[in-house]
C-alpha cells in the first residue's frame, strides 16, 4: 500500500489526540485556570460539537481548493490553536483555542480519508480508509495516557507542546511527501442530509450518538472518578489509562472478528447489551483496584468494538450512500462525545462522580433501543428508504 497513506494516518493521529487529551488532566487545568471540573470538561464538549459541525461545512466551502495546499493551511491553523492553548491564561482563551483546533482538525481528518482513497489502488481503497480510522481511533484512546504522563510531570500545558511539535513534523512530511491532489467532486450537503430521510439509517446513527454519550458521561471524568473511588497516585492513573487505551485499540480488532463471525446486526445487539452491563458494574467494582481494572479493561474494549459492526451495518443498509454514511457517522460520534462530556459535568455538579456511570447506562440502553428499532425497520420504513434512495440518485 502507498506509504503516503501512513503519513496521512500519522497526521490524523496527531490531530486526534487534542480532543480527549484534556480528559486525563482536567484536575490540573481546573486548578491552574481556577475553574470547576465540570467547566474544564466543557473543553471536550465544545471541541466535539465544533468538530462534528465544521467537517462537512468546511469541506463543502473549500471544495474547489487544491487538497495539499488546503491540508497545509489547516495544519497551520491547528498549530496556532495549540500554541494558543499553551499560553492560555483563562478559560475564554482556551475555548477559542479549542474552536480553532477542532475546526481545522475536522477538515484534516475528512481530507485524509478522501485523499487516502484517491492514493490507494482500487483493491486497497477500503484498507486505506481503515488505516486512517486506526489513526483517529488510536489517538482518541492513547492520547489520554500520553497527556497524563506529560501533564503530571511538566504541567498541563506540556501535552499541547508535544502535539504542536508533532504537528510541525506532520506539516513538513505533508509538504515533502504528499503530491498535489485535485479535489474530487464533492457530495452537496443537501444530498448528504437527504440520506437521513430513512428511519432505519437515522436510528443507526443514533446508536453512535447514544452509545458514546453514555460512554463519555464517565470516560470524560475518569480521572476524578478513579481518584475519588480508588485514591490512585498520578503514576497509577497513567498506568490505568495506558491499559485502557491498549484495550480499546484491541477491542476494535475484536469487533471486526465478531462482525465477520456473527454478522453486523447480532454483533451490534450483543456488544451494546454487554457494554451496558459492564458499565453498570464500574462503580460497584471500586471496592478493589484489581477488580476495577478488570472491569475497566472489558468496558474499554467494548467501547470501540462497536465501530466495525456499525460501519458494516451502514454499508449493508445503505450501499448507495455508503461513503456519505461514514462521514455522517463520524459527525454523529463527535456529537455523542460532546453530549456525554456535558452530561457528565452536570452529574458532577449536582451530586457525585460516582453516579456518572449509572447515568451513562441510561443512554447505552437507549442505544440498544435504537439498534432494535433500526434492525426491525420494515413495512412503512422500506417505502421511506426507497424514497430516500430515489432522492439520492
């Protein structure tokens, strides 16, 4: 496979780390900027909302620009956003920095997917897109432990210094190795939204939104949860997060195996059901650090194992708009991240972080309901699906 695709994946990994990296250093940010934990958590919420909305909009607005030049411009904005994070004296400046990073990061991620598909040979297109998604998902789960280790050793601004330096290296690599790339014909935003006329597809995307809402209700505040429940030291916390990240990446491979063996529909129902049970057990497992770690490994692995099943399900359910559905599902995922971090902050403000997991389980159960609704969609739904297909064509 073309080695340039791996350069794009590495750039996506660097960009993706910014989204959840603050999750492991929320306590450090809140103390230094003199804000509450829930306010610090909104840095994740805002980033995810901007990322979800700006990706499709910016791609449509820049449809005629040469891709390599646009990619470099987006990386420069991303670097500036991180430099602003490094020097931020207050929450307002930090919020502005997050907006710049999120908007540019969304554009970089979407362009990486389309450019990788263009660069790859026909038989490797799916694999090339998979490599880009590995960079994205890997950054979301591995960025947190890296950020914690640097943050606890050198202060919360250190992770942003690391990301800025890596982004500069990525910029140089893009400039040297990536060829000029003409833009492909972009799918109009109206056509993208037209694919959501199908109840089957809407409820499928709701699985991503609700599953990640439930997950992030606890995960965005996992540091204060573990500190309060288990009284872990900074080094122990870093170890927990590193194990969590490894389990999450492994879970993606497990999800692919399960999907191939049992099919997308059964896999989705099984994964979401078990995920709800395991997440419910998280607070109950805190009587022992070892037991909690075991439960957390299973919880982490299941959190990303849903992705291959859901992507396969969307391709099977709407083959005529599979590329559109993948883009929309990425936005749906970030909406879930935003909602989860916001709701988790509300729970902490109103009661205790101990209850975050149980509030999150409610949304996971709703994700299961959405999955059942989508899978059982028939009759009137089929007529609506047929109408949506005619609209797309």
